[in-house]
């Protein structure tokens, strides 16, 4: 609430005259955050390695590690389109959707997981039990958490 009793403009105040001074100032409503959609892939070998990749050095989350995935876009990724972007052919299963709020947009990322004998896709192969020490952004930790949940 404003400090009306101290204000030198009080005798000429339109808000005071209208009796609405206690409701001022009115904050403008926040603009809705746009939603972007993506898909990320948890590919694990029978030896216990997981495929990661490094993001480009510039831009959002520059240089950080991530699960391989699609670009983030304004339209949802239908399953066939998302799986066409998978790092290698495999028996992909939907694991869930990760939600993360960035400053200027909200991300909804579908998570797919698969287990293969050998990871043939390009990228970084890391043991599952070492992921806690990797430089992974919070959004990717959420994706990994969903990917590791038991099916069902």
C-alpha cells in the first residue's frame, strides 16, 4: 500500500478521491510462458553405459551434457517423428514426460528409453553409476530420473 499520509500530493490525488489508493499500484499480469516440446532418449547398454552428448557451446545450457534428443519446438512431437530422431535403432519405450520451467518458456520433454547390447551411436558413453558426478543441468537430471523409473 502506498504511504498516503506522507505524500505531498495527497490533497490532489485522484486515487485518494476515488477511494482506491489501497489497491494501488496494480501489477500487470504476467505474460503466459510459451510451451516448447521435445523428446530425449535414454539409451543404455547391457554393460551399464548410457549415451550422452554435449550441447553446443553457445545458447541455452551451452556446453553442458544432455541425453540425446530432438530440438525443442512450439509443437508437440508425435511418437513416430520423435523416434525418427532417436540416436540409434532400438526397441524404444515411452517412460514419461519431464516438465521444466526456464525463464522464458516451459519445456515438456517426452522421455524414451531402450536397452541395447552395444551403443553404436556417436556421443559420450558414461557408466550409469557415474551420472551423479557429471555436469548435467537440472532439466536433464529430471529426464534421467523419469528414464530410470521402473516400467509400469
